[in-house]
């Protein structure tokens, strides 16, 4: 169907009016806040760490600055592949048929970034909350495992639902179930059509639903029933999203409602699951008797043992929920627990020792089965899947703070956690087959580590090693990438080391990681390479080419080597040799030298020598410390003409050290 010009203009005018009046949001709203400016600046520089921090603070990833640039456009324009990938994974949109999307594709610095943008086109883009919404919706039709604990009954149909979802999403059900947590059925009014109740329930369970009702008496009756349910269940916003006729407004309202619903479930989780966690002696965990009829509708207990070396474990620690938690988790209503389990000061095995402790979380199978591991557990013949009078107790092989991260992700798709525990989260996510959490952990490690910023560049731009403490153990990251099969971490580790190779190349730990990489190839042959060495060589060349991309590495090495040799033999010839001339040749002109960035220019070198002579003549009474600090040196401590020659020599030195290490390890790579 061909749309006439005046119809398009009318639609655009109406859209502008809706945006002005707040009924509709722009896809790329103007944001002039300081936080957004910092995000844009980080995208220009390629600072993935700051990008991650600002997105965690809630900065709109799809907003635009006063020059109509979005963070994604800036990152792609400046050629920062890793930042572009991070933004796309975090929800940045690049729709080809939109103005901003086409700008992003057109301005991409290279084909690698352009292909990445195309792979995340709008039709393939990932809504960060869609997995959570899809899972909760699927609970309405999932036959196994059995997770429902309340039935809503109409005259023609029964709906098997979940108390914790109803309690989190509807203030009406929250009050009713708080007063009578043992309720197992609820009969709907006969005045409410079954279709109305079905639509309302689908809205409560994050379902994508549109009433699409006509003018028939039956449709009007369904519409009236939906409006009544909205008022009774106190879900007016859900009903408004369902009844919206404008498709774009309806899509926006659904997005807003999914975000609001996620926040409701997250709040319910914090108050009732995390808030009712208890701290008990590890040897008493299996003695816990938690009744199935409890105030927070939990049907399984997960526990994790505290790290005995952690300072967070204190002998006089109390349960996170305190006394009120003990009363509200159902134990006072028949969920008896042995007194030894709730002792705040367990008897230590010997004087001065600390008895092992564990943290126990009351959780719901309906959310645990987002993990393939738990889905298999609860649908199998294992004892955890069998009906018991009390809640089964299941151990998770991690620390309590890591388990809390896992549960927060499963309940609310909220995956904000510090870098310090990211590797532990990665391992437990791999063990429990939670791929989104595993991806998020890898993303946090590779962005906060800031792998493509060299310590040599950031602190002492040329050849001086900074001994500041590393924020992560890069060897643990590489091994974690190998064990969990995450190529992203392997690449990040190689890039991280390459940009800091001065620090690592002479250490025993580096030698060990090279040997481990070589040993990962079974039945190794002489022609096989060492994967990590190949990657480091690649990123090392990338690191040095950033400063002189148009110059050839081989040419720089030749000039730098000739200069170093000439300076050793006869310092008076160093200026000519550094300018690429052999003995007896005339040096190139200044204009020609500028066309060869890898070549040491004669004028600059001669002037530098004159300055040194003058400095010595004027300051014979000094020790010359000021002059020494101004000299340009390679990693081996040798003086060299200028910074470009220094880069070439440093690159040559580092490659030589890699080759020497391989010879020492008797590896052909």
C-alpha cells in the first residue's frame, strides 16, 4: 500500500506531538547531562572501563549529545571495536533503516566494525530483559517440573500460577497472600469473562499481549472485564499497556512495563529471598527443617559455604533478616529448625578456631530452572526432585556473595558485580549452564581490565615500566578462558599482556603460561604453533602500529638497528645513520624525512647533540642528572635518536625476548 505524502506528514506531526506531551519517548533523546558527556568521551577514547561504569549508573545508552552523536556512533567512528561490541551487547541499537543507524554504519572506521554493526541490526538486537520476560511467561505453559502453587479458577478454566509472581506484581495479591500464605486456590468472580482473566494473567507474567477487541457485545464485555480486573488487582498500568491501540506507543509501554515488572521482582527478591537468608554452622545445614507452607512460598533451599579465609565471617554474625526473618520465613508456623542451626556462636573445634559457616537462601524452583543444571535436577529421579515434607537442601560450590549474584541474575536479570569476584562468577555460571551470566562475567573482566591501554603508554609513554599493582591476575583470566571455553577471555589476556609485555616477559609466570598453552595441543608436532604466543605477537604489532600505521615494521627495525650499530661504533656518525643514510651518502631533506615517520631525522638529532654539548659546557659543576632524564632510551637502556626509532627498537627487543624464551623452552613457534 502506497502512503500519501500528507498522511506521512500527519503521522510525523502526531508523533512529534506525542513526544512533546510525554506519551511517546524518542529512540535517541537529547541528553546534555555531565554523566552522558563522560560516557561519550569514554567512547571517543575507547575507555571500556568508564563506559561500563556509566552504564551501571543508568546512563541512557541510546541517547545523543548536542551534536547528534550517540555513544555507538562515536565508538565506531573512532575505531574502538571492543567498545562497539560492549555497547551492542549492552542494548545499543543500530537499525539500518533509521537516520542514526545509517550514520553509524557509514561512519564506521573499518569493515570489521561495520560487519559487527550489521550483525546486531535492529531485527537481531537483543533486549536485555527479554530472556527474563520470556521465562516468566513460559511458566504458564511449562508442564515439568511442577512449580505452580496456587490455582485461579473460573467457570470454564483453571490457571496454575505462582504465588511469588502474583505477590511481586499485584498489590492485591500481595496483601491477600501475606494474610493467608497457605491459600492454594482463588475463585474469580462469575462476572469476569475467562478471556479477560487470561489477558490480565498474561500481562502479569510479562506476556506480550494485545486485546485487539472489536465492537461486538462479547468484545465489549471482555474489555469491561479487563478494566475491572485492573482496578481490583491494582494493575492499571498493565491494563493500559494491553489496551493501547497505537502500535508504537504499545511497544514502548510494553518495554516500560517489562522494566517496571523486573524492578518489582527484584525488590521482592531482595526483601523475601535475600532478606530471609540465614547464617548457620556448615555441619548443621542438613538438619534444617523448613516447612513447605512458608510465608515467602519457597520450595527449595540453596546454601553456600563461607570462605574460611574471608574477614567477612565473624563468630557473632547474625542472620541477614534478624529475628523478624525467622518469624516470617515460615518456621514459626511449623517450619521447625533445630536450635543448633540458629546459634549465632557455634562452638569452635578448638580454642581460637572459627567453625565453618554457611549461608542458606530460600528460593523457588520456578526461577532456578532458568539454569539447565537445575532444570535437569528437578525433572530427574534425583532426591531433590522428589516430594518431601520439608524443603530439600542443595549445596552450591561457591561463596555466598557469588551465589547471591547468581540468584539475582536468575530472578531479575540484574548482573552488576565487582571485578574481584568476576572469575568466580564465570566458573559457577559455567558449572550451572547459565550462558548469559557467563557472558556478562567475561564482559566485566575484559572491559574493566581495560586490555588495550598499555601501562607504558598511560604512565611513562616510552619504555619505562610501571610497577603498580594489577587490578586482576591476568594468568587466572587466561586459564579461566581455557577452562570455561570463552575465546573472548583468551583474546583479552593475550592483548592485555602484549600491551604490557615489558612487565611480564622476564617472569617465571609468563614462562609457565606459555608452556601450558603449548601443552594444550595433544600430540604436538614441530610445526604446531603456540596459540598464546601467536596472539601476543599479533597484538604487539598492533600496539606499535597505532602510532605509525603507515610505516612498515621491517623498515623501522632496519633503521633502528643501523642507528644503534652506528652509534656504538662512532657517535659522530649517528645523525646520518639515524636518518637512514649509509656512510658517504647525503642525508635526505627535512621534507623527505617527514614522509618517512620511521626514519630518524638528521636535523632533530644534530640539534639534540648540540643541546647536550651546550648543557655540559654550562653545567660542568652539576652531575648531569637533568640532561640524563631528557634522553630517549630503549627498553635495554640504550640512547636513541627519537621516539619513532625507540618504538621500532622496543618492538624488535620484545620480539627477540619472545624468540629467546621459545628457544629456552625448546618450542618451535
